């Protein structure tokens, strides 16, 4: 717990933290409100309450995942800045275990990512229900929880992927470029080839979009969750391994 408390103090005292979270939340919330209003205005008059509620949730979480890149950049900055300033050496003196340091940073960043997603989702959902009031949307149909979990997980995974890239590459600009490449560029490039559908199954973007019902289902829901989560867990394990090697540990 002491390591988590120390990482939270470091993160919240950085001005860049509030800029990244603020830009991500405000931009995504504005786009969520605009997108929800546009989508709902096109609904057929005979839409049922359950379909209306599901439509609101999907529209909201399309907006939520737009915050992934600012929060992913926060992940890269959370550790690359320490490498640049040399503060990482002091951190490892206080806490020699690389795994413990990275786990504490991951826990704090995951909490920030979840809170950020809620700051977008809750106002967006309330606004969507208000705009869709004539359809009398139900509260939350069963399928909505998959969308909520998938959208939230994508935000957390992108943030932790940024952290892992910052740990491995030790340069904020390079780590951010790698993050953008993995999340945005690789899926676009893959779609230009006949084998793109196969490759996209193993990238984080398609499983996330499938979970929030923006693309056709090409894999079971549990597989989509597993692939998405793997993009946080595996890079973090690589980050721990490279950190130990750089410290001359076995």
C-alpha cells in the first residue's frame, strides 16, 4: 500500500496528469453528447424501451473510448518522465522490486482510467436518456454490461499499455508514437491486406470495438475480453523483465 500511495502522490502532483485527464474527459464528453443526440434523432418511432436503453449505452461508450489516447499518453508520461529526470533511480532505491513499482503504478493508473471513464459515461448516459425520453428507455438491459465492461477495459488497457511502453522505451515521445501505432495505425494498415481480419483479432482495437457493438462479431465475447486484457498484462510483464535486465539482475 505504501508503494501505491507514493505513486498516487507522484501522479497527482504532475500538471500533465490533470491536462491529460481533463482533455480526454472533456473532449470525449463533448463528442459523446453530440454523437448521442445525432444517433437518437435518427431512431425509428417504434423502437422499444430495451433497444433505446441499449442504444444509449452503446452511443455513450463509443464516446468513452475516444479518451483512450490521452489516458494512454498519461501512462507513458507516468514513467518516461521519471527516466528523463533520473527520479526513477530514487524510486528503485526506495522500492528495489521493479515488479512492485510497476504494479503500484498500474494500480494507480487503472483507478484514474476507471474514474475518467465514469466522468464521461455517467453524464453521457443521463443526457442520452433525457434525449431519448420519448422512447421510454429501460434502465440497463442485460447486454449493456458487456458494452460497459468492454469500453472501460479498453480505457484501462490503453493506459497500462502506455505505461508498459514508457517502461520499455524510456522516452515519452517514442512510447507515445508506439502507442498510436498499435492502437490506430496497425489496424488501419492491416485492413489493406487480405489477412487483415486475422491480424486485427490479435490487436486491441477490434476486440474493444466488437465489445461495444461497433463491428461484426468475429470471435466469442470471452475471447475478445482475453485478447484485450492481454494487451495490458503481457507488455507489463515485458516491462518488468526489461527493467530487471537493465539493472543487471538475472
